[in-house]
C-alpha cells in the first residue's frame, strides 16, 4: 500500500498593484519559509479591478526570482499560450531551468483575457474551443522539445515547425508541465496527454467530480493518472478571527481597485484562524488534491505566509 503524499503548498503572488521591491521581498520570504513552489500570473494588464494598474511581465519576473531565491520552484500560473510561439516558450523555460539550477516548472493555459489581446493585437481565436485546440498542439510540441526531440508540425496545424530541435536541454530530466483550467472536454484531455500537474479551482466536491473526468481521459490516453499532481487554486487570509481576516481581505481588494464582493467565488476565499484553514485544506486533500496553490494579492500578507507555513501545514500533515 502506497504512503499518502504530504500536503504541500505553493504561493502565487499577484503581479499587479505592487512595487518591484515588495514583489521581490514576498518571493524571497516564500523561499525562506520553505514553500514548494512560487508562481505569478502571465498577464500584461491587471485582471482584478482597473486593467490599467501597474503589472509586471511574467517571464522576466521568473528570471529575476531565479537569481534571488535558493530552493523554491518557479513557474507561471499559468502562461498564456496565445502570447508566444511554443518554440520560444520551450527555449525560455529551459533557460529558466539553467538560471534556477533545475527549479523551473512550465505553467501554461489557453488564455482568456480578451482585453490584453485586443490592445496588444494578439491573435485570440474564434472561440475558447479553438484556443484550447492551439493549447493541445502547443503543449505536445513543447513536451517534445524539452525531451530533446525534433519537431515538425503536421499539415493543417496552427503552428509551423520545421525540424526544430533545441540545445541546451533543461537541467531536469523531465521538466514538469503545469496546465491550468477546468475544461472537461479539451483542457483535461490535454492534461491527460502531456500534463504533469493540474491546477483546478472550485469546492472540494467540484474538483473531485472533475478529477473523475481527468481519470477517464487518462484511461483513454493510456496514461497513469497517478503521475499527475492535482493542485487546487485557493485564496487564504489567516488571522485569529474571521472578522480580522475579512478586514484584511477587504483592504487587499481596495488596494487592487475592486469591490470585495466581485472577487468572492465558491470555495474562495478561506478566511479565519489556523484551525479553520487547516480543516478546509484537509477537505481538499480528501478529494485527492494534496497540493494547494495560494494566491497572495498586494499588499503582500506576510502574516498569512508565515502562519500558513508555520501553523497550518503542520496541522494538515499531523506534525503538530
């Protein structure tokens, strides 16, 4: 009988409405506290509140973090497939793997924010379905390139690679690919084909039901479903009382120029003392999601970062 994996946590720092020194300091704190991985958005305009707020570009951020951190793994939550040619993505993530001494994770998704596509002139596709078809083709090409294979695009595809091969390969023998999204027909199928990690969102019941869909895709694709790490996307504020945590959440919303009611979703945010948060995380673990990726908005909540690592995780894993 296999031993259950310990519950782990990654941190996703919002890249909007912040200064670079504060952004970097929060990343370094996450590293010192021993979190599993560190993420940021891949957006060119703010996605919460006013789109014209300050926001930092994602791959440049990861490169800077690689030099400023020591142990934490680094990735995008998640990269917008429409922004970049997949060959460039493979080259960028392999370079990041060398810059970080083997700590890179390729995060990628179909993209959804029409505002930034319209204003930058990026191709957005005719539908969500078309973008997800592009994603499936892209992920297959990137997986092959990262594994040292030569890629030539099939006729009729969206991309046009011709005997493409890269060097150097990543430091990691198998650089993991994280795919974000809940799409039953296409996204979860792409994960079953070439994903190593899945980031989904929703209540434990919703995620458990979606996990059943992923398992069906894995069976169809001949994939061992246990090779895919399930991660839940959560928002958390930890204080001694729910009221204190709610006040912090409201202040974060105000700082990001948004009504707090508009950033409340089923299962998110989780607000309250460590015992309440630990109980909620155990529900996700029971649903088969033994890793949470916690989004932290600016101004970055150092108390939540410290208490999540120091108090909540030991409760969830039974070490306290």
